[in-house]
């Protein structure tokens, strides 16, 4: 019986770790660990994204794990690579994509060209995009600038302020990319965890078209 095709990995952990092989010819233990990991991942998803127990939201009025459309984006101030300062609240009135990413994240590299296209297509029609890398601004700034040039990124790029990624996704280690879409009133309307270049590209385009038409 032929082996099934390999499954594409469409997300990576936000905590940078060394590359590891996902294949093992005879490791029964590895198989058990994979199964256990899948169960654990589903448990985390269920807790944070399917209405289970959640951390307190008392400190921040904007945590988007509330039902879509019922929470506004937390108001952070972003300093971009070119020195500008942007407050999320200043972007009310525009459809907003916030993309948490990193230069070393393969699925982030898949998603960014689609974001570039969306900005080209809808930037004059009310769409804003913020790309916020979770990398270290003191050590990784040159790598990020080189990445921006290489990919021709045409929307603001900055380093996620301390605590912002956690405010959006909750405490602990979480995968990237994570892409949040807010309507003109600043309310969460869609949230992508990881990125599939076929289904998620279509989903993003549909969501943006719908929100711009509202």
C-alpha cells in the first residue's frame, strides 16, 4: 500500500527553536509523542479559541478571544522600521489586518506576498495592514530590514511591543503566523492561526472584500 502524502506544516511555534526532523523510520516513541502533541494542541485550541476557560480580561479591554465582532483591538502604539509611530486607535475607519510573524517562519513567508497583493489592490480603498514581527528589535533589526526589501513589503512593519502578542493570543507559546482582521469600527471579524497558501489566501480575500463593502 503506498504511503500517504506528507502533511504540510502551516505554522511554527512563536518561540524560536532549532530545526528538527519530523520523520523517524522506526521510532514508536516518536509516534506516541506526535499523537500526544496533537491531543495537547487540540486542548489548547479548545481552551483559547472554542470558548473554554480563559485568562482574565480585566486589564485589557480588547482581547480578541471574545466572540468575533464583540471586542475591539487593544490600543497599542507601534513604532515602525521607518521611525513612524502608529496607534491602533488612529486606524479606526479603515479595515485593519494585524499580522504577527517572524523572518525565520516559513508559513509567514508564504503569507506575506498575499498581504502585499492585498495592500496593492485595496490600500486606496480603505485597507491598512500592520506586520508585527515578534523578533528582538535590538538583535534582529538588520535581518528584518533585509527581509522587507527582499519581499517588497509595502505596508508598515514594526516590532510587536512588549506584551502585545500575549494580549492578542493569551499567555504561553503560540504558533505563528497569527493574522487578525478588524472592521472599520475596530472590531475583530476574523482570526487565522497558521497559514495555508490556498484556503487561507481565499479566506483573507473574501473577508477583506466583505468588510470593505460594508
